[in-house]
């Protein structure tokens, strides 16, 4: 194991749960239970999502209503590393919505120092992510300006742009600005089998809106929700997901129908 005094390379996300500071006792308990379920799902799915990367390369640190997720590398992050991290965060975000937690945060790329025994992480990438994680006026996860430039550099010359997991978007900020940054493409998750929180036959957009309806919307923060809905609708339209995959989650195919179709194909080719 590398000493905490040695810098690591990798990708860092700093996320906070919206509204958690105003939670009542019952809501705090539900948040803590739900957060535990989400982190368990992250640990359970990490290796299958990350492919060639190993689950032990992911660390999570929690501070009250804030979660820091880091991808630890012994080399400068590649495009595949960044793609895998965005994919993992898409899973994390969808699981959070499924469990009633609304996260906002930012992603940075670069060096950091990590001491898991003392729950401490510091360094340039952490500072970068921490400077931006609370600035956006929405529910979602975006790369910092510096990280977005690094992603552009990594994508230069690539024919595959990775828009299934990371998309350029004018992210609404609390100061009214809308910098063009990369964001986690969590809306696409509603159209991915094995990831979508939708039940068979359930309308995907209605399921997304249901996740937002679980929470109170205090006066003055309603724009966070309208901006989040606008992002969902924009991605669905730009990527033509309803046209390609349908507005509702597909019904399960009965085993008997599968067997019948298999017999028909066998008879046809015999």
C-alpha cells in the first residue's frame, strides 16, 4: 500500500446531499440508511462497471452529508479511466435517486493524497472539486472547468466521444452563469437495462419526476428542480432516446414466449 505521504493520480468527485442540513430526525435516519444502501451498491457493482479496473481502486469517504469518491491510479488518468469513473458515477446517481437522495457535485482530475485510516483526502484535484461542488443550481454531477479541458484533450482525435456517459452541457450555476462543462449523463441511465430504476411498462420520465416529488421544495430553490428537469429533457431529445428505445421501460419477455420463439427459429432453419 502506498504511503499517505505519496501523491496518487486519479479522478475525484465531491458530492453533497441536497437539503440534508434541514432534515428532521426521521429524515436523517432515512438518509443514513439510504446512503449505506447506495454505497453498498457502489462497492458491489464497481468491478463489473469499471471493467479492467479493480474495485479496490475506488475509495469513498463520508463527511456528514458530503461524500467523496476517488479513483486511485498509479498513472495519469487516461480517457478510459475517466470514462469508467463517469460510468460509475452514473450508477451511483441513479441508485441515489432510487433511494430518495438528491446529490449535486463536481469531478476533478489530477493528483491527491489519501489516508483512509484517518478519512483524509487532500491535494490539487480535491481542492478543484471542492471549489465547484456546491456552485451548480441543479441536481447532478459536472466536471470542473479544468477537468472539462482535460477531457477535451483526451478526446482529441477520438472517433468515439463517450456521450453515453459524459456530455457537454451549459450547467446552470447559482450566480446565473452557464459554463459549458462535461456532466454525468445520468438521464441515459433510465434507458439502460440493469441500471434503470423503472419497472417493466413504467414511463421513464414519470419515474424520474417521481424521484423529485419525494422531497419538499422550499421557496427559493425551485430552480434547482426545473434546471434538473431541463437537463433530463435536453439529453433525451438530443440523443433521441425515446425515438430509439421508447418512452416506457420494456416489458419482461415471458420464459414461455422465449422458448416458443426459439423453437420457431429452430424449425425454420431445419
